């Protein structure tokens, strides 16, 4: 979707309403149209962000992202990367490590694992698998992806 088409359409509608009155009404309409031209892109991105979050919450896998490139705004489905289940991948998951965590981090891990219906250990293993497989497959591109939205 071209953001400028939405903004220009709203601005021309407001100016057209102003043309129905006298010069003072037309001037006020022009000022309102100018304000809309600055605020509408941010409002549209807020709306699309909320829609993407709601859609993502309903999807069994993957998520919906908003992608902005200049004047183009697109919604895109992004599939979750395959995370090997226990027994798949690098072995039988029999290796052990000791990990010291702060109480706050431990609590957040427990909350996230509970929310996803898995054990803390499974949550940590899955998170580590995602993190390390993303670095291997993307190489130097890690960290160059933008998420979220911006306003002007």
C-alpha cells in the first residue's frame, strides 16, 4: 500500500469540504489538511501494528510483520523457524551445564515458559536453538532487521 495515496486522499477530502464554505472555511480546511498530512501516517502505522499483533496472536505458528520501505507499507507473514524437538538436531540433549541467573530473569523465564505451556528447560533450549540457528543461517545480516514501526 502506498502511504501517500491514503494521506493525499484524506487531505483532498478535507480541502473539498472547505471549498463548500467561504474563504475563511477554505483556509481552515487547508490548515486541517496540513495537520492530517503529518499525523495520518503515524496513525495508520499504529492501526496496522495493532492489526498485525492481533493476527499474530491468532496464528498457530509464525507472525505478521509490517514492512515499511519508503512510501510502501506491506503486511507480511513470517513463518517460525523450525526448532528441533527433543531428540532431533544435535543429539539426545544429555549434556548439562550450570547456569546462574538473577531472580528477575528466572521469574521472566518461568512466566514465558508457563505462558507457552512448556518447561523452563524446553523454553531455554528452544530460545538458544533459535538464536544460534539464526546466526548460522543469516551470517553477517544478523542485527540488520528492523521490527516495529516508526512515526514521522
